[in-house]
C-alpha cells in the first residue's frame, strides 16, 4: 500500500513514486525527494519537467556520446521502423542493418577480433562473453576452465553472472552474489592502494604477482578468463598504472586464460582512441561494448571475439547442433540501424579527432580542481575524468563512507546546473558527450568550480 507523499496525488512525481520501482535508487529517499523527471534534451543539455536545463556532465550513464538531440539518429530509427520494425536472427535469419553493423564493427575492432554477437545491454554482453568462454574451453577439451577473474571496484553489469564479476558491494549485497565462478583480484587504484614509496611500476608488478598467486592457488586449469575495463569507470574512473596491462597479459597467456576487455564505457572514442584497449595496450580475445555503440539512443550491445574463440564456439555449436544462446532482440534491425548511423557520424564528424583536440583542455580543467582542499586526486584522459575526495588535504584519509561526501558534492553541482555522478571511492566522475566544445567545457567546469568552496567548507565541517 503506497502512503501519500508531499506530492500532489496526480502529479507525475506521485505517480512515479506509486508505481515505478527505480534501478539503483533508494526507494525510501525517493518518496521524500521525488524523482527528477527529465523531459527533453539537446546537445550536451537536458531539461527537466520544471523547465530547468542542466549540462549532462555524465552523458546520462556514460553513454549519450553524440548528445541528446541528434536528428540523424532519430531519422535512422524512423526509416528502419518504417521498412522493417523487427526481425530476429535465430535459425539462420538476419537483417541488413545487422550485416552492415557487424562488418563496420570488425573494420574498427582491435586486431584479431573477427566475429560479432549482438545483445541488448552491457550486462548481457558480459554474460554472453562468459558463456562463450565456457563454450570455447569445453570445445578445447578443458571444460573445467570455468572461473572468471575480475578486479575489485570493477563494474560489469547486473545480470547474475555479470553482477558476480561487478566487484562492488552495492551490486552484490542482498543478492547472495557473487556466484562461486567469480574471483576478485585487487583493483589497480594507485592513488588509494599503493604502499608508501611504491612506484606505479612496482605497484603494477605487485598486482601481477597477486594475480599469479591467485591463479596458482585456484589452479590455472580452473580459470577461463580475466575481465577488465581498460579504465575502470563506475568504480571511480581508475586509470591503469604504468605497466599494468604489460604485466598482466603475459601472465594470462602463460596460463591459457582469455582476456575479456569490457569496453562498455571506454569504447567509441571516450579515451581519445576508438577503444580503451588501444589507449592502454590491451590485446583482448573478447571485447564487449554497448552504450556509445548507438549513442545510447536505442539498446544494443556487442561481443566481438577473436578468430580462435569464434572457431572454438563454432566447433562446439556444430557438435551440439546449434549455438544455444541468443536474445529475441539480438541484432534487432532498429537499434542496429541507429548504431550503424552512429558509427558513420563518428567518422563524418571526426568525433575522435575532436576528442583528441579538446582533451588537453578538459584535462587541464579537471586538474585545476586539485587546488581545492577536499580534492586528493584528479585524473583525466580523453573526455573522461574524476576528482577523488579526501578528509584532510594532501592525504589519502577518507571521509566516513556513511557521510556520502561525494554524493553531497554531486548535489552542490546539481544546484549549479551540472549533472555529475558520485562514485564508490568517494570520487565524482566527469564524462560529457563527446561533442562538447571547449566553451562548453569551460561552462561546465566554471559551474563546478563555483560550488567547490562550499564542498571545501562541508569537508572541513565533517572532518
Ligand atoms: C564497464 C561496464 N560494463 C558493463 C556495464 C553494464 O551495462 P548495462 O547497464 O547496459 O547492462 C556497465 C554499465 O555502466 C559498465 O560501465
């Protein structure tokens, strides 16, 4: 039974509270605050039901890469809806946009990846990748290679397998997760976790040793894959420290462990290259992507696999009679058409060169936030960055997590008209649409800087 709230019973807020169970939301709090109802969008801006316009400093959920008003993507969807609003790709059927999109993705994929499987979300892509790992190793006569290693603070989604790999308490608590196929090794968060005096390279080597010890303890013949975001997004925009992937990858190779690069945030230009794998030197066997694949206009994700994995999967499928996996909406023609147009627009508008051009200015504006006392660390690459908070200047001492400092700063930014996101290591992420101009970067960070003295005052009060 829904109790009355302070909102008028017929208001959209009250109706939302009454019947909509929100993802990643505290329902009790929502009853007090009410939802913020976003009504329209254009470029880097969104406008809510009260008519207030905000800079969307997170591209929604790290996804609306071409902004919120790209008519070309709307046209691509409408044209495809008129021609063929749905068809599936089971039992050997397919649709033209899926053929074109698969080809376009493989053309831009990191070397060695040559087949694509389509899903609807990042979570589904990662679940699919895990099933492919299991299928592949079984085909190779190693069905025991079932465990998958992810990193603490890694975010890989919320379906049961993906959530088991998402090594963040908020995604596992209360669900009895992780399932026991999932193992978690340390995250490469140098600022937070390096020992005093330890260099980045030493830190990377130590994490490599820890990983190898875990592999030896479990038995390499039980470990099928290692999954990593090239840079960890939702866990805190954590950059791999120097040498990290150079240390990790030979260990995986040595033990016949596949590398899954989760490019759900990093893919399609976010770090200044098409793939985070390019930026940080990963050579994945499997790559998952979603979000900016369609600039988030329609749900679609993809799993790209190497020739070797594809061959293993096909052999196993031939043996069993079919590849027994697929979603009703795998390779749905409408999101596929929108994704294809997104890829074309990235090329026509030279989005990646644009990201590279504005990235130094973005990095400089992020770095400038480091002069505020409550900021312990700043980081940025391409058009993604973060500021991480500390309770005492020039230290790594954190506020009590219960005070949710980053969330309070996020609210201050909201009051200045910038939507940002509080992240688990008491950080705030920045991830604006890739079309942002230098002037808009200034506008966004001017507003953030305007509220930072309040954040400093709050930090002093709470410390
Ligand atoms: C790196 C990464 N992987 C997977 C996912 C899950 O994607 P989805 O929410 O589309 O299931 C996310 C979502 O933020 C993500 O950031």
